[in-house]
C-alpha cells in the first residue's frame, strides 16, 4: 500500500511526463551575438554534443525559434533531472516500506554467532 508521499511522487512524475509531451523542438547550447568588421552583428549557436564542441551561424529570422529550442532543451533537462530524483526517492520509500522500524535504546547490541 502506498503512503501519502508515494502518491504525491507518482502525481509529480505524471505531471513531469505530461510536461515532456508538451515540449516542442529542442536544441542544446547557447546563443550569442558576435560582431565582425565588414560583416556586422550576427548570432551564433554554440553547443557540445557527443563530446565535441560545435558552433553554427543563425540567420536573423531564425533567432527567436532557436531561443525557444534552447529553452525547451533546458526545460527538458530540468524535467528529466527531477524525474530521476523522484524515482530514486520512490524506490527508497518502497524499499523502506517493507523494513521494520529500528528502535534505538542507546545500548550497544551484542553480536552472536
């Protein structure tokens, strides 16, 4: 039988799953403005993937979309991190549920063989 905290965790996990379903396109990284003489200001997407660093030029008309994709990726990472934390807590609660509670009497227990 689940206790109140377990039910709460299951509800939080369901909300996280729903949040993941609602995410749109995503992309890791950060967007920065660069300036070069003769070219002027432009936007650059920098990110790491598979252990390698990457940079890409971003057209002015795509800047808002790329920002949204970066925000979606950050949200994705936060949601999955929270999901894992909750799953670990839930597993611990389930494991502890079957164990009898220990009573501390202040005395050392003797080990018998």
